[in-house]
C-alpha cells in the first residue's frame, strides 16, 4: 500500500514565524502535491512537483514556497506565517500521468 | 481551466437507503474522475475512480457513472451504513502532470 506521511498532525505557530511542513512518500512516486483544505472551499492546490528540484505553482502559491531535494520528500514552507494561513494542509503523491493521488493524514495548522 | 461543481453540499439519509452525489465538470478534455472519502481527522482516501472511456464502474455498494456528453459524473452508494458517514470529494483531471480539480465536497450523514 502507498504510504504518505506528514511530519505533524497539529501545529500551533505565531504570526511571523517560519513554518516547515514535511511530507514523505514510500512509493517512488514522481509527483507530489501540497493542498490546503478550508470549509466550503474544498481542496486548493498550493504547489506541486513532478521531479526532484522541480516545482510548479498551483492555484494559491502566495505566501508559500516548497522544496524537493529528494524524490520521497516534499516540504512546504511558510516564510512568515499569517493568521489567514490557519488551515488543514494535505500532502499527496502520484505516479505517472493520470494515476490517482494518495493523500497523507493532514496537518492542522493554527497561526495565532 | 477546469471547473468542478459538486452537489449537494450536505446529504442526510436513513441507514439502508441509497445516496447519490453529483459532479459536473467544464473541460471536455478531462479524462479521469476519482472519488475520495474523508473521515473526520483523516486525509482523503480513494474509494472509486472512472476513466473517460467507461460509462459505469461498480465496487460492491459503490458505483460511479459518467456522462461525457453532459459532462457530469455521479457517485452512488447503496444500502448505506453509519460508517459511510464522511465527506466525499469528486475530482477531474486532464491528465497533465496529475493536476486535479476538486469539487467542494459533500458531507454525508447516515442516520442509524
């Protein structure tokens, strides 16, 4: 079975802090994704990566950056956390084009 | 870009009844349509998917139908059980780098 793990289930940070969210997958998938999930808005794509050191902006990249130094790991970085970044963050991975995405358990981030 | 609309946003059924969730999409080039179930506190889990060359797919109590002409697809759950209670998301993808477009979700409540 595909396993996608996220470094934290819950995080509480202060406004202005730098925040790192990490995601690791064990299926040698090329593609990895970061989404945020907010009530009534569904899942919105922040960034995705289709190879090591490659990244593409999703629909809402402002205020975020990403890093993919190894194939199995994809990190989401909030350079200076703000209260409007309080959300559930979901990581996903997928193999070749049109193959389904497998999600991690999510990180619920609260920015005070 | 693609736009996916999902209805209803909430659905309450009695145990044993059927539940139907509908999604429409805008881009006729979309070719893969997965459905995810998200239980409280967990990440979305794939429950069934369908590709554009197929009209219907079944897996035990779950089925998905696709109407390419009308650009809509539906999730059907028969003989619902309390453990079916969750949020369900539909998605559509054009297949390019696995970018998925998600619906806004349906909260299904199955009353015992």
